[in-house]
């Protein structure tokens, strides 16, 4: 009986040692996973300046996350955020499924470039979709991931388009819940695709709105404030009536 008790104590000690090793090194593990495995998923470089992980709360502060422009869309970043917060279940670091309680990203910047009728965001998502459809889980990271809550707020979208010119708009806030939770986890690339499937339509909507406004300005004139529909309509009608009178 004493030997069995001693055996249990040793096993408990090994588990505790493994937990504290993972927690103490969690920051470097998270950073390495993001910078090593993400480029394979999305086809461009990802970098983190720093990750700080609290052992007890499981809260991680991520500093200076950037995603470079995909090939063919110039230099610089496609996405950047100064810092954001992630809360995880620290015990899940020891298992096959990393359980993320929340990801809260505030005031990120998207630099959207449109070339030959296709945006860099679409190019990134195309690469991600191909990866999800054909790739198996990569070694060296958790095979499964779940996210209880994902929030993206106050995002700025800078647009550089051959057709629309240069613009800057604010993206509507996005909140997603229970990504992979009911399934007991899903591959990280699939989780990322769920997030992208919510972001891309929002960006596309803003681009369509910019396109409509551009068309209206070409008809009504650059001095018409398209963001004030009533005033724009009055000025537009006035211009059209004056044009008819002159004819």
C-alpha cells in the first residue's frame, strides 16, 4: 500500500512538474507556434513582438502582431495590432485541445490592396481554404483548438484600389462564440477560417459601399457629400435640373 501511495505521489509530481514547465514556457511556445505554423496556413509571414502569459489566470497579452502582405500585393503589412488579450485554460496546454476562453482584439488595422479585381484578403483566404482542404495537422502544436469568444472591435480598414483609389473606413464590430466548443475542438486552421469567414464579408461590404459612392460622385460631382444622403440628393437634383435648363 505504501509503495502504491508513493507511486501516486511520483505521478502527481511529474504531472505538476509538466504543468509548471508548460506554463513557465507558455509564452515562447505560443509565439513559436504562431510564427512557425501560421505562415504555412495563410501563405505569408506572421510575427509577434512579445507574449506574456499569467500562470494562474491563463491570460496572455500579445504585443505587436503583424501579418505581411501576401505575394503580389507589395511590401508592408496586411494586418497589424499594437496589442490584444487572450485568455486560455492553462491546464489545456498539456492536452491535445487548447481551450481559449476569449480573444479580444481592439483597434487593429487592415491594409486592403486590390489588384486585377482581387484583394489581398481574398488571396489570403484562398490560400487558407486550400490548406484546410488538403493539409493534415502539423506537428509541434496542439492538434485541436476551441474558442469560447472572439471579439474584433474598432478596426480601421485602409483601402488601396486601382478602381476606387485610396480610402479609410471603420469596420463594424465582430463577435463570434463557441468556435469548435461543441465539437471538442477543431484544427487551428479551421478555427482561423471561421474567423476569416466573418471578417471577409464585412470588408467586401465596405468595398461595395465605396464603389457605389464612387459611382455616385462620378454622376453628381465631387463637391457632393455622399455621406449625407438628403443633401446629396438635393444637390444632385439641382445639378440635373440646371443641366436640363441649359439644354
